[in-house]
């Protein structure tokens, strides 16, 4: 693996950073305060091709690799954690499953507009009683002639309030051993009987749209089933492996923002007659923060590179997600510590990073679940 970014990856980094610093970062505190989803920013990101980075040009994408996509997530997350989460979910959860498992017709109908940034998609797996245990899904889809009739409830679904469609996981039958068969079905958000409520009052990532979904006798054509209807469980495990790379990249971006603020502040703040950056206690914190962020970033790149090579990447995606989110939380916490009392004030913007990054230890598989995945990969 080459640790130097390619020319294309470097160009994407510079382009997204410039956009994020100009259009996103100056508004991040306001969006956090008002819990406002920046829909206009998503339109602009679509025009710049940022929403289609990892998809081939034939499907409206930019033909970039997973490392380029991870770089884009990091740069957007560095500017605003909530916007970063919605971006990562739009690409990894809304669009990618259709790219991985969809038929040609589904790709043309649903993926192309998403890759071009004309529409957004969402992925509805979690339910009030099925979180880490996603196999415990209770939403049901029953085949009735040429249509599935879907009934159930989903919670905390990112971007659903702005999505054209949500990929819903639902039980569609039982296998030979009596276990539930889970399928993934593309459900248009304007389908009759589909209610989407976006009333959650979140601790962080407040610029991200998060919704509760209720499906009451929602009918969709049976062609909307994604890929092999008996493989829905395997499909979402693969989708989440990819999504974990993006959550890790987002954690790196948020941690980087907190670190940069802490370094700047440490050089400016004077106590006992000198800059606090001259105290070894502060220097050691900053050294650890810089080192751990760099290590987490390298773990993200490695997992992304393995994915691009078509090699197994489940373990490395979990390594990256677990390490980057836990490291990122420590970094954001230390960034507040370095700011002292000012860090506790909203005005300095570091407390937002801590609130935002906490979600990285929960979403797309909690830290406990990452350790289970890794242990399983180790053959335990
Ligand atoms: C802002 C936000 C956005 C989200 N976006 C989406 C989305 O777009 N789509 C979607 O489908 N979901 C989404 N989620 C849901 C998210 O993926 C779940 O919250 C997460 O998977 C954990 O599920 P849970 O919250 O039900 O926790 P639970 O599974 O109830 O876990 C509670 C605690 O028990 C621990 N635990 C559970 N099982 C085990 C075990 N076997 N061993 C050890 N510990 C265990 C967990 O680690 C955790 O600490 C989102 C959540 C949030 C908060």
C-alpha cells in the first residue's frame, strides 16, 4: 500500500477542503444551534460531484476510490460533524447498497440521481426493539401478487426526511431452519401509508436529519426488492462494513478539527507568564492527540484500500471505526481540557466536537459490537 495520496486523491482533498471551509464551517455552529439540515449545501455538493465520488461515471458518479471518498468524509466532518454524518449516510447507506446489490434498472432509477446529487437516499435498519441485534427486525413485508405490503417501525434513520427513497429491511419469510429471512426493499418516501417524523432532539450531529419511520400497509412493486431477497441480512452486514470506514473517517475529521483548535489556543493562551503550549503537560497531550489522529487516519486508509482491492476488509473496517471513534472522543475531551473554562463555553466551538463525536461510538455498530466483530474475525 502506498501511503502517499495519488494526484486524484490529493485533488479531491483540496477541492472538498476548500468547499467545506468556505461553505460549511462558517455555518456549523448555527446549524448545531437550530438543528437545521443544510439542504442547500447538499445541492452544491451534488453539483461538485461530491455525492458521487465512489461510484462509476456510468452511474453518474466521479469514478473515485474508497480512499477519496473517506478523504471527503473527513474534510466535511472537520467542518461540521452533522453535515459529515448526513454525507456519509447518503453515500454509504443510501446509495451504496443499490450500487452493490441492485439490478441495472434499480441503478438507473435510484442510484444515478443520487450519485449526481439530485436526490438523497436513506437506509432503515434500526427499530425500537432491534438495534445491535438487527436480526431481531420486526418489520414485515408480505408478498401479495406483484406487490409487497410492508408494516413496521424504524427509528433514528439518517436523512429520511429529505430522501426520495429508503431501503427498508423487513422479514419476508422463514428459512428451512425456521429462522427469519430478512430482505432489503426500496421504498419511495411518498408511498401511501409511509409516515416520516423528524422530531428527535439530539445531543450532537444536530445538522444531520434523523427520523422515525412508520409503515402502515405500504405497497411497493416486488421489483423493488434489492438483490437476492434471501440475502438481506448478508447485504446489510456488507453495507455496514463499508459504512464503518466512513464513520471512522468522520471521527478523524471531527478529532482533527478539535485538535487544530486546541493547538491554536495553546499557543495563544498565557498563564504563569508563558504560553500554555510551553508546559510539558500540554505538549504531551497535543503530541498524543496528533499521533493518535494520524494512526486512526492510516487505519481508515488501509481499510478503504483493502475494500478497493476487493480483499476482505471486515476486520480492518471495525478496527478503524473502533479506534477512530474512541480516539476521537479522547481527543475532543482533551481539546476542551486544553481550553480550560473557555472550552466549556459554546463560543469556542470545541464542546460541539465532543457532542458530535460521541455518536461515532454508537452509530453503525457500537464499540461493543465492533469488539464482537473483531473477536469473531479472530476466530473466537
Ligand atoms: C444520530 C443517529 C443516527 C442513526 N442513523 C441510522 C440510520 O441511518 N439507519 C439505521 O438503520 N440506524 C441508524 N441509527 C441507529 C444506530 O445504528 C443504533 O443506535 C446502534 O446500532 C445501536 O443500537 P441501539 O441504539 O438500539 O442500542 P442497543 O443495541 O440497545 O445497545 C445498548 C447497549 O448495549 C450494548 N450491547 C448490545 N448488544 C450487546 C452485546 N451482544 N454484547 C455487548 N454489548 C451489547 C451496546 O453496545 C450498547 O452499549 C442511528 C442512531 C443515531 C443515534
